[in-house]
């Protein structure tokens, strides 16, 4: 027992970002008790400051993990600190920072703003724990933390639609985590341990009968797929994205999704069982990726609401991220990291501008954006660039990301003769063409249509637009100079 | 000795299934809620027989004491016309039955194939509560703390959601 306690106190030093998040959560809660309703700018500034501190701590960890040879087990191997997890944590904190910078737009319910920022920290904590998790119990609890916070955040529009979306989200989510928990209980029955990188765990799974192993692994996978809104667990996404406040939708499309991809990468390495798995997971994943990309793109074609369109687009992007898992190699995993970083930039930029248009001019439909370029040339051009990036065309980072994923798929086809990689590659390329139709609908309206009623010219300089333009510049830079991001990703090691 | 434990085990499992069946087939929501109490009590008894006293007590306190009472209160308070119970109906019975039965067959067959030898059995004289307390604060300290944050968030969330007033009701 003494050594366990020593391990716990020893782990605290490597757990600073998470401790900082919990402290900020509590401080925001206390700050929210004073004069709610008038101090919401103060809460935003406080939240941004806390996130900046967290970011500094995470970057500090990045330097520490640089010389780690093996993953560092913390808290008796409940979580593990690796360079991959620190990379994901940086992305999550960045996503949270941009979301908080968007502010709490709901003017009628200003007194709820401290809770809003506090819940953003709750999601962030869940994401941090999820990407580090090394134990089924930690995985389950951090997914619950992510989900419960997400249900509450969904209802923050405080209207009938967002209540309905939150209840739908809750019901789907409860069912998904119930199925996942059932699968995990089977895994425990098969192995007698919950630590997923334990020799006993892997050994038990290799010795296990094929049928229970497959059922348990698929049930657990279902819960994770739900979190990244990949098909067939995607049904909640469009309603939730449309009804939730725009910053919250942006947050959902980045942080829980990428944290889910992070744990999925690890989970696939585990259930692949060093290649001795009775199930060919590439086929399962390739099917999931194809359905996600297909459903995302084809449903988006008919959408008129910009947020709904972005929701379907995020389902398609989950498909592309899962496609990287299909290739299953170190290059592919690095391609996923690159794609995720770019996805953060372009999706956040898209939501930033959409949020601005919605808050200032009340734009929600694609038609509303008619002739935006004549009134707000800078904003119009920026939105066009973002949409091109989301499609995956040069000269944007979106192209580089898709290119890396596709070339990883091609490599996996050439090297291991994996036919499904080829099918997925062809399917993905075809879908990129389909995606052109709906992504370019918005630029078409912005550039070629004339507005009937033009919004009044007004200054568009605000913190969130500044961040948006900065992200657009980053999207362009990541195409012309991807080296610096690649250098960061290359120093990540997938030692397991 | 083995038989002595097994007989009540099967009795309680049978009762649990019976009560669950009532929940499934009754149309009156209040009957369903009361059968839920029966199911939970039987499951608690099974936990006791499996020497998991702590889980059994938790089951009693959380489910029977909290959730079901809340459910029954909910049913009774929303049930304004006192002489009529809340009636629920089910749709797609045929399709639902097929899916449920096939799922049951697959899962049942899968469970039969599991070799439960991997799970270590605990000796009977071990003090369960004591051990859980020690483990929670050493081995499982982090999950314990995460659960604390989850509960805090849930508390804040419920107060936010229930505490908001729309403009109409404000005036």
C-alpha cells in the first residue's frame, strides 16, 4: 500500500494541466456567485486566462515527454502520459481557447455565463483524461464526464429546440454508454483486468473465444464511435449542432471528437492483438469510414441551414479520420494527427465566421449569405477560403491533410495488399468531388449572387474575427509550409 | 452448502425476471414503477448471495431508495386525473420482438463461450467494505476523483437547466 501511495504523490507532478483545469472550474464556480449577469466579460477573461495557464502547463509537459522512451504510467497505471496524448491535449486546449473566445452569445441569459465557461472546462477535463486513459474504468468515466457536460451545454440556447436536442442527445448517449459498459464488462470477464496495455489483458483476449471477443470489442467500439459521431452512431449530431449555441457546436465538433479519435487510435492497437485478432478490423473500420463519409456528404447536399451543413460535414470528416485508422501504420497515425490539427483550424474558422454572421446579422440559411463579398469583402474571402479548405482543395491545409491520409491508404494497399484500403481510397476521392457541391454552395452565394438587402456596413473587428482571420492565415500557411507542424508530429512516438 | 446458496439464487433470479416481465407487459406506468422496485430488490439479493454486500447496499440505497421513489413521485404528481393510470403503448411489436430475440440468442451464446477462469475469485471471509474503502483511495483514486467532478458538473447542470425562466414566465 505504501508504494501505491508513493506512486500517487509521484504522479501529481505530471498531472498539472488537469489539476489546473479542476482548480479553474472551481474558481469559476465561486466567481459566478457574485453579481451574476453583469460580470460576464470578466468570466470570459478569467476563463481565457485559466486556459492560457493550462496551455503553458501542457507545453511544459511536451518538453518533458520529449525524452520519454516508454509511456509514463500515472496513478497506478490509470492514465498514461505519452507524447501522443500531450499532442492531443494541446489541440483540445486550443479548441477550448477559441470556443471561450467566441464568448457566450445569449444576451437574454447573461446570468448563466459563468456556468457556461465552467462547463467548457468540464468538457476539456474529460477530453484530457480520455486521451491519456489506459484503463477501461478511466475511459468510461471520462466519456461520461464529456457526455454529461455536453448534454447540459446543448440546452444552453434555452429554447424548446435546444431542450429537445439535449434530451435526444441524452437518450442516445445513455444507450450508447450502456452498450459500451456492457462490452467492457465482457472484456473484464475475458481477461480479469481493466488495464488495457496489461500483458494479462492482451493475453486473455488472444486466448479468448472469437465470438465473445468480437461482441465485446464491437460493443466497446460503439460507445467510442458515438463520441466521434461516426456512422452508424451519428444520428444525434445534426439536431444537436443546429439547436445548440454556435460556439458549443464548434466545441463539440472539435474537442470530444478528437479526444474520441485519440482513444480510438489506442483502442485499435489493443484489439488488433498484434495482428492475431480473429476479426479483420480493417474491413470493419473501412465500412464505418465509408458509411460516415457517404452519409455525411450525401445528407449535406440537401441542407439549407449552415450549422446543419457543418454538422454533416463533421460526420464526413470523422469518416476521413477513421480512414486513417484503416491504413494502420505509423505514417497513417501521423497523418491522422496532421489532419486533426488542420481540422481544428478550418472547422473553428468556419464556426467563428458563422457565429459572427448569426449574431450580428441573423444569418442562418445559406441564402442569407447572398452577396456578402460586396459588403464585407474580407469576411467573404475568408469564408470562401475556409470552405475550400473543408472540401480539401489546394492551396489550403485541408488538401495537405487529405493528401496525407490518402497516401497512407495507398501505402497500406501497396505494402500489405489490403484491398479495403484501395476501395476506401477510391470512395474517399469520389466523395471529395461530391463534397464540392455543398461546400461551394456557400462561396457561390457569397460571390455570384447579389444581395437584396445588404447588411449595414459595420466594423467587423472583434476578438473572434481576429482569431478567425489568424486561423485562415494558418490554413494557408499549413499548405505552403507544413514543415513546422510536421516536425512537431514527427517527434511524437507511438510506443505502446 | 453449494446447493443452499444456489436455491435462493435461482429463486431471486426467477423473481427478478418475472418483475421485469411485468414492467415490459403492463400498460399502467405505476404498476411498472412498482415492479421495478421488485426487480431491484431481487437484484440486490443476488448481489448479497454473490458476496458483494457493498454493491447490494448501494443498489438498495441508490435504486430502491432514490430512483424508484423519484419515479413513483413523478408518475403520481403528473397523473392529474386520479382514476385513470398513465397508459403507455408500444409500436412495432413484431420487429421489436425479432430484434430482441436474435440479440438475446447472440449474446447468450457469446456468454456461454466465455471462460470465466480469468477472473480471480475472492475468499468469502474477506471484509468487503474495508477492502473497497482502501482500494478507492489507493488503486482507484483517480477514477474516484473523476466521479467527484462528474457529480459536481451534474449538480451544476441540473441547477442551471431547472433554474432558467423564459421571458414570459418572468413577467
